[in-house]
C-alpha cells in the first residue's frame, strides 16, 4: 500500500467509496465521475501503476479479477455487454496512479464516443 494513494486509502477503508464488491484481490466501486449509465472501477488491491510493472503473480491475480468480473456480470447489470478500459499513463487519461479497470455499460457504446 502506498501512503498517499487514493485507491490504497479506499482499500484500507480510510476513504469512503461506493463499494459494490470486495475479495482478496480487488474491490469494485462506482466511479464518482461516470461517463456511462453504469461505470465501475475494478481496483486491484496490490499497489502498482502500470501493466509492465506487474509480476507474473500479479498478472495472474489480475486475470482472476477479470474472471470474477465475468461471473458477476448479471449481478452488476452488465448482461447487455460492457467495455473494459485500462488507462496507462497520464497521456492515456490515468489520473490515479494505481492499476484499475474502468467497466462501462448501461447504453450502447460506440467506438467513436471515446
């Protein structure tokens, strides 16, 4: 955990979030600035910023998180489809420097809407 990381503080419970799921590897929260009717963040519990910084073990845990998400799609209201986005760096739109996955749904998502 990083002392000054917003997501680490949410994971520890020091900062309030609208958590919808938690297990040993991740939390899923509602995004506070949604860009779709359904907009969650899947946040890995272990702190690292970029995919290229993860170990094989961390990559395996991320895979477990994505598998769990696929199992939970009905529970999260994602049955009609959803989009996953991982921003890597500020140029790509990453504003919190902790690996997380945006989960978007609730309307038809056109590619040109990005």
